């Protein structure tokens, strides 16, 4: 638990007083108290102020800020400031700026423009992190270390090319092994010297985003760049740990951000933190799924909500305001799904540059008489009231949904069968089918222990990593229920096809083989026709996107295709394997099918909905010390009711007791404890 020093849900956010003069600071302190702000993230982009030249450091401003905040009752999440290097560094050492995918050398500007394989950048970043840790390790305000900011972006410089070749040598050991893994006999690509290998950018193998001639090369470069950026994080963390031992270290992740393998990053983070910026029309179930993914990165450990906006973003095509009550509602959605902090970007609005219209607790008008500030202050009051009751509470979900970044990279880079295949969307279809029925699921990686779940779902698991098929077989054999879908089990970790029939290594546990894969045009569809009734499933359902043409090898055929030349072929199968079953869904079904299908599986496995409620009510449960906390969140404007069962529960926010029917106000929240 990160909140030992301040045992409550931390409340605050990014604070940039260096952009303001002293009279504003005093007003900030007054308004922080009014809003209940108790944690400020500072120094995120202050490298140039702290280090004005190569050998000069000036910590006087940061010293004053740390002391002033603590005196005001505000604790500090201290960033290392390395998310943007100083202009003098880029001027003196041009190697610190990146080369883009088109081979163009960047100049100084923006942020995230640092070459992660520049030894100059790494040296100065680690040195700064070490100096900060040495100076502030015992400061009473310090509660967390925040390294850099929102890591991302690839580099294609000569420094990265050289480092890529070193990484490849360590990964493959020999050119023979590399040539085999990359299938380089295709198009005469055989390499005879490590120096012949170049980065896969638009000057070599790639074009138009994720299009590539050689999936193996491009896949490895994504692994390498995720590794390179992680190395930068680790170097700073090591510098901090030389001086500061007990304070947790993190960096802010970005949900389903495609470029970094967050499951690998999580191994080196003391606490997961992430930045939540849904649009006005983002499905609330997608935001819920993202929170669950962040919680799942470290085996269910609670996370930090590092950033969200109190009102509006500034970088989307349409930057809508959060409607009254939505900021509070979405904050509690994060808490319900594992957040032990509620932090904003930003505490005071900037007056210039590209974030001057990004929302803040303190708006440009500069006083507390705004709708946004009143809502923030009310939430601050409630979080103070909750104290430590919810800290370190955990999920008790019995369903795990697998998500894998390398699988996503491989799918995105695939040369077929359809450009319309979106891995995140397909995963969300399964998650949403459970969400709409108030059934909880954890988002997990392929390294997770499957035995703690009754049902494991792996949508579009195109890539099968070493040992995973055996893990699935053991899970099903012991009584588990496994579900996977079309275009699964196709390739190994090098994106080489597993021959002998799709779905490759999963063929045995699924009891089927796929002969062909049909890609449907956007205006085309097929039908899933049930072979009789199975629980809530009967009749005919629409399916589209891809259709695997499969044959049963012992699996029971539950449904068949209703159209085209493969009419009558299986589309839904169930294979008994040991004490459990493995299901294969050979196409992308409509939502109604998935709700009934997964509802059947939950009923068979004794998994019940948390509540019975109409669409618009979200239910989540966290458990701590044997006490269950049921969150009911109403995403509609009007009041809605949920059947919570006969057991009496008490709302932590109002003290009211509920049993049977609980009425949740429009855009409101109930946090119901079963503790008597």
C-alpha cells in the first residue's frame, strides 16, 4: 500500500507553480485547503530550470516549493523532470534528439523527443534523478517518486540501430538463429554480418503506420523500443534507490497505449499509475476495462490514478466539458476498480502554450466560485470522509480476460486477413458482454496464474508464446472453462505460422482445426445458427469481420454458419478436455450473442451478477479484510434502481442503509458496505 504516510485516498494532481509568480502561490495554498487537496505532483517538466547548463544545478526554487507545500499540509509526488530535456543539451549534443520513422532528424522542441539510446541523455537523466533523491530523500513532504512522464515514441537513429543489433545478439545468439526466426530466405534477406541489419522504418521495411514487409523484424523492433525506454526508466530508478529506499517509484502509463509492453514495465514499477482521458462518447465499459487492465498489471494490486481532467481535455478534435457530476462519477469509477488515489492534470490552468485550455481545479478566472471548483471541493470532502476504509481493497473476480501487447503488435503488423481487425475492440466486445450483465472480470496477461479463475477468455490470441498452450491445457484439464476465438493460435512468438492446421498449439485442447479464414467486407455479414437451445442461446445471430472455416476433431458443434458456401460448417464449438471445457467462437458475433453465450458459461460455473439492474448502472465490488464494498454507479442523468439482494448494506458516503432495491441518483454513486 502506497498510502502509509497519508492513510487516505490521495487527492490532488499536477502542479506547476514555476509558471506563476509568488502572489499566485499564496492563493493556490488557500484554494488547495478549500478543495481538500493533499498531494501535488511537481517538477514534471522542470529539468531546464533545475539544470541551466551542463555543470550547474539550482535546487533553490524546488527547495522552497517542497517546504511551502508541506507547511500548507500538501504532500508531494516528486517527478524527476526528465520528460523533456533542456535546449542546451540538444544544442550541445544533437544525438539526444530522435530520428523519426521517415528517417528525419528532429530538432529541439515538444516533449518526448529524447533518444532513449543516447548515452548523453541517459547520463544526465540518471544524474539528475540521483541528485533529487539525495537531496529530498528525507523530506517529510515526499510520498512518491514519479520518473519522467508518459513514456512513448520510437527512435530510428544510428544510436538505436547499433543498440538494436546488440539486443538482437543477446536475444538470438547467432545470425543463423536470427535468420531462421525472421524467415529471411523470403525476398533474399539473409544476413551474414550483424552490421547489415538496419532499423525497420520507412527507408527500409515499413510504410503507412503498421505496414511492413517483414513482421518478424518489425515485431522485434517494437520489443526493442519498449525495452529501450524501460531501460531509461530503470536507470533513473536505480539512481533514486541509491539514496531513497522506502518511497515507492512509478511512472504514468496510458491505458491501452500501443507502443509499450506494460506487463513487462509493471515488473519494475513499485506501483502502477496511469492517466485516464476518455472522450465524452467513450463507452464507460471501455474506461472500466482500462482501469481493470491497469489493476491487472501487478496481479490485482491497487493503482494510482495519476491524471484525469476536472473538466475538459485540450488535445482531442472535440474537447467537451464533463457534465455536472461526471467528474465525481468517473473518479469513483476509478476508485471502484482499484485506484487508491484521485489526481488531476492540472491544479491550476496554464496561461500559454498548448495546454492553456486543458481543464484544471483552478480555472483561468482564478477563484473558487466556479462549477468545477465546487465539484472538486465536494469530492475532496467525501474522500476525507472515507479515510482509509477502501485502501488496498481488492477484486474478487472469477473471470480473467487475457490481453497481450506483443499479440497486439503482431496483429497490427499482420499482412492479412483484414485491415478492419482491431484487437482492443475485439477484447472489449467480450468484456462489455460481461459488464452489461454486472459480472466482474480481471484483465490479465499470459504470464498470469490461470488457476485462480473459473473462466479464462482469450479473444483473438493470434500469437501463442512458449508454454502458454500447455498452461491452457492444464487449466482446462483441472476443470476450468477456456474461451478463444477466430484467428487464434496462428503464429509463434516470432510471428512464424505454426503448421499442421490452425489453431496451432491450441488445436488439441479445442478439438477443432481451421482450414481457411474468410475476410468479410464492411457491408457483409454471416449468421450464427444455433443447433437447438442452449440456455439463453437459441435461434440466429449476426456475425461479421472474419469467419474461420473449421472442422470438429471431437468438439461438440453448438452452432453453424447460416450463409455462403460454408453454410452448415461449425461456428461455435465446445470441447470436453479433462474436467473442463474449451470453447471456440469462429467469427465476431453481435453483442446479443455474446451476452447470452457468456451468461450461460457464468451460470454453469456458479458465477452470479453482483446486482440486477438496467443498462446504465455499473456495479463493482472491492473486498478488504473480509468486508465487501459494492459500488453502484449511475451513468444516466435520471435516478435508476438496482436489486442488491436481501442483505442490508450501508452507504459509506451518507450512512443510509439499503436492502432489496437501491435507488442511485442520476450520475450518482453508492458505496455499500456489508459490515454491520
